[in-house]
C-alpha cells in the first residue's frame, strides 16, 4: 500500500512537471515566431526606406497596417555618424503591446552621401 501511494505521488509530480515544460515550450515557440516576423518586417521596411531618396536626419515612425500587421510598429532614425558624408541608419520594430521582455528587431547600417561637387564658372 505504501509503495502504491509513493508511486502515485511520483507519477503526479512527473505529470505536473511535464505540463509545465510543455507550456514553456509553447511560449518559447510563440516568441520565436514573433521574433522571426519582426525581423522579416524590419528587413523589408529598411529596404523600402533606404530606396526612398531624400532621407534627412531625424526620426520617422509608423506601423505595418498596409501589410495587415497593425499590432507592430516601427521607428526609423537617421543621424550623423560623426564622419563627413556618412549617416547612421537605425530601424527598430516592436509589437505595440510590448512588455519588458517582448522581442524586438533592431537593424542598423551606414549610408554614404556623395558630396555635391561644384564647378567653377568658365572665363
């Protein structure tokens, strides 16, 4: 009888532990999918913004409503790098309901701005 009770207790502990593990696996999988979605959206938005001409230093922000992702926002910033004709570009993509541990995608790059040349007036 004692052995049967001990077996039942051990079985109960094992079942509870396995349920907690399965729950953690599910949460981690959802977080990984969200992170992958954020990174994909970030790369496509960065490509889109870099092809637009006339990006001047400053910040822009928006969301991905045009892609059916209203719950994800982006912030794009262009700042001087400290090196002549070179800007630092940064894009941060986050879920709107972000918590302290929410995943985010951060992409950074540099952009060279070709200097404008002037020609002297002909004599």
